[in-house]
C-alpha cells in the first residue's frame, strides 16, 4: 500500500482511492498520482493480491491467479478500512481502471457509502474473446478447470510476458513514451511483472462479470459514476460498459473513440480530454 499526500500548497481535504487493472502496479501510475495530487487529492493505492509488489498464490510470479473475485473484495474492503478511513475522508473519490473498476463496482453495490463518487476507465464488464465464439471460450474455461488445469496459463498468455513484448505488439496504448516508461519499470524490477491469467482466474472473472451485468445489479448502485470507454479497446468490450452506464441511476458515459484500453496511459490528446471530463464530473458531484 502507499499514500501520497496532496501537492504542497493544496488543502489536503480530499482523498482519492486509485485502483489499477490486472497486471499493473503502483509505480506505473506515478504520472496519474502526480496529476491527482496537483488537484488537491491525497492518493491512496495498493497492488492487488497476485500482482505488482504483492504476494503470489503460485510459484510462477507471472501468473494472475485467484479462485474467486471475493478475494479481491476482501483486499479492497481491508484497504478502505485500514488505510483510507484513517485519512479522515468519509466519502473519498475513487479512480479505477479495468479490473480495478470492476472490483470497485462490486464494492459500490455491496457497500453503498464506502465511496462518494467514482470515475472508471475502461471497466472490465465483458472480456474480449479475441475472435473465438463466446460459447467456445466459456466451454474451454469450464473444461480446463474441471480437469484440474486451473493453475495453467490461459492460451497464449505466457507469450504476453512484458519482457518479451515489443511496442508494435502491445494492444493497450498508442503512446510509445508511456509504454516505454512502464517497460523500463519492469526491466528494472522483473518481479513486479505479470503476463496474464490462469484458467482459474478466467473462470472467477467470468462469474463475476455475469454477476455485475445481471438484472438489478447496476440499478442498485446509488453512487455517482463516470464511465469512460475506449473506442479501440481490444481487452474488454466497450459496448458492455456503455450498456452498464445506461443502467446506473447516477451514471454518466463518455467514450474516447481513438483510445486503446489504457486511457490513462494514452497520448496527450486523449488524456487531456479525460482530465477535462474528470474535473467536470468531480465538480458536479462535490468530490
């Protein structure tokens, strides 16, 4: 866990909970943390279990692995209680990306007063199956877990090891400088890297995505939520995020048509537009 105080000269009355996506780590968000600090936020963040500097469930540290997304719920609940609450904010803002955004939505549903307002970047509401029919992806996931292969790599994921990946092969950002910066962090500390999920993780993620998309789930979330979709996303389905936002009582949806999955790691033009939407949403919702 880490807490970064608001920039000097700012009144540190506001707290922002920053939640990363799968494979990510605190250090990757240094630029974003600085931008939040300059807006007067004290930023509280942590690495999810099984990634970044956190402990791993399996011997191969490159594998993302959980048996149930309730494990992530426990991480977030503990973090809010033990780290965020002592900072003095009764209703902090949350900024969350992809898997982090998905887990945050579970929290907003189960703990309505934990967060005052939330900004989500490319939330994981439904995953891309990379060209495979959805029924096939579901069937092979079930079969691999049934036959004791839950700890094994999902097909093709081992090849996504960041140390083996060239910029031309990445599918998360069009910005070479920000991509290279993240790569340099991994090269300097290979233990923080994650390549991709196991079949067990995929089964757990699929079950959780089905849960949050079911009738009545988004309708029960009363927290103001800004959902930012990436028009060129190849990791999660933007259409699912768009649909989810429409079902939120206090939801707003903005799409960045020219953005890959990692909106916060994209080029300056996209990021400038993101922060404009962020600032307007925060001002409108008192966070």
